[in-house]
């Protein structure tokens, strides 16, 4: 659903790494309408990072990423840092050119820099915007050269933000707009905000006082504004979203912007055979917390083993994984690192995460001479060669891998230890930990000396 209508798309993307550059080419066809093609390049040349993109739109294509007025767009952004004594000053510059369906051709130039001084940040932006095309298409375009100054700081519990915009050319040179906002937290869920704005264009000054309270399912905001023209405005805003409930079914109310952000609908199941897939008879697990980047479920999985994570940034890949510290049963451990999803606005990505029962593996490590070896690094790897567990042998050669999820593994000596001892790294065949064999006792493992071949030079 987009703009109140159901639309259908066919999309494709190709990504390719070329040296230190990542290239992405994508295309989309809107059934019964137009199409769009996009190319992006991201990389680095020496100390300069670059980000380039180009967009072409044909027909009446429209989506979350392409505005209805867009026809062509090209952009290049360069960023680096300049060393000034002990400081490093970040500098960014860019150019953007786009053409609308009404015939307007707009070019934007921007240079930005920022300075961080303890708890204070200062940002300076210099921009220039030019346009050409039909007079009607250019109506309302804010053109000319602008200077923006932005400052953020904190004094104790009070956060302060200020911004000022200056016009450097045209008939209205000088200060156009200035704002200052101070806010502080009241408890864990409330914020008090005081603001002032000066608008030189309309010759108006305004003060604002507001209070915001976050509840579990909605947010409440009250605000009062008074300007120099004698206008008094009082506002009361109740903010919430309605959307499908991926946990209990039906509908739910949330203070998150469900239509603008992504969600992950997660189920956690007991992976009895350790294959990573839910089979018939493998039940769901209650009371498990799940996280996605800095986001996490507001409540652990319910009796049906389901939970939801809201507020995910659209189109930014994120790893959805189990918070191992929340597991109700220490003998259940996550199978794998998690699942990477690419959230879409208003769409719940369905994720299934396995919790595998665990077993253990123990052995006694002996050197090639038959004596116990202490401090040798041993690695337990999965069938893909990824290290799952790593331990060191004790003074008597004893080795123990505990809390190992069911599955197939191989045992090997760490590369540094194998090189130092001059022994073979691989220690044998595939080891299987499952319900029938939760504890593997390998007994004595004797390291094998690495055979080297020397070739003598002929006289």
C-alpha cells in the first residue's frame, strides 16, 4: 500500500565490489505504470570518501524512494578530514542536480564542516541553489546562496540547540531565520521544552513552551505559542499508529510511526535437531528478548514464542538476534549469529530464530611425545568453517567445550598454536552433538607432528 493505493512492483538489484569501491545497480518496474533505474557508487580514493548516485525515471513510476515529481537526478558527495594541530576537522562537499516532471532543472551545491568541543558541536553549511525552466515550474523554489549555522550543547541536564540561516545574495540579504530550543527530561518518560524563533522575512518573533509524555502505546504532547502579533496558540496532540499485530494477531496501537519505519516480527523456537529450521514438533519458546542493532523488543516473546521490534530504519540492513542474557534455560543457546533483514516502511519482516539444546565435548590433549600439553588453543568450527567456540587446554591437557548447540562440528588447533608446536591443525572427522549424543568424550587426542620435506641442492 502506498498513498492509499495498492501497487505492484518487480525489483532487481546487483551489487559488486571493485577494489575499494562498492557499485550497486538497481531497477524497478511498476506494473501498469513506469519504471526507474538507479546506480550508486561508494568508495574511497586516498583520504577522500565519495558517494555518487544517478536516478532515471520513465513514465508514471512512484514509490517510497521516488517522488512523483522526479524525472532525473545526479549527485556526488565528497568527504575527508583536515588536520589542524591536534584537531581533525571533517569537511564535506557535494553537488546535486535534478529535473522534475514539470520541466524545472535545479542544481544545488553544498559545503559543510563541523567542530566538536567537549559537549558542544558547531556545524557550518554553505549552500547555493540555482534553477531554470518554465516560470510556473519554478514558483516556490528557494534559490540563492545560504549560510546555515547550527550549534548543540548541554549544560547539566539541559540540552540546548540553536540554528541561524543567512541569505548572502538577492534582495533580502542578512538574517532570515533564527531558532533556539532548550529541553530537559522529567523522569524517564517526560520532556519539557522551551523555544524561541525569529523570522526576519515575516518580521515575527515567537516563544514556545511544550511538554511531551511517552506512554507505552501513544505519546501525548501539549504546546503553547505566543508571537509578537498577539497570536496565542494552544495545542494538544495525541500521537499513535494503528497497524496489524504480528504477535497476537488483529490490530495494535503503538507510539512508533508504523507506516514510516520497519518492523521485525520474530518467533523463537526450540531447534531439537540443530539444523536451524523449524520442524514439526519443535515448539516455540517464551520469555526471550530479541534485539536488532540498538533496538529491542519492548516485551519478551509471549507464550506463542513471538515478539516484535519496532522503529527499524527503512532500507538499512540490520542483524536480528537473540539476547543470550535473557534466556530462561541456560541449556538452550542461539543457533548462529542471527538473521540480517532489510526493513521496509510499514512492512513486518518475518524472522525465525532457533534456540538449540546444548551439549558438551571433552578431551585430553597430548603432545606428539605423549605428554599433556597446556595452553594450546583449540577451536570448534561448524561445517562452514566458522569458529563457534574457542578454549585453551588446562595444565593437565584437559579440554572442555560446554553449552554447544546441537549440530555438526570439527575440532582443530588454532593457527598460532599449530605453528608454534609444529603439528597438524586438523584433529579428525566430523563430530555430531544431538539428542542421542549430547556429551562427547573423545578421550586422549595425540597431536601429529607436521611432516616437512627438505630438498637438497645438487652440486
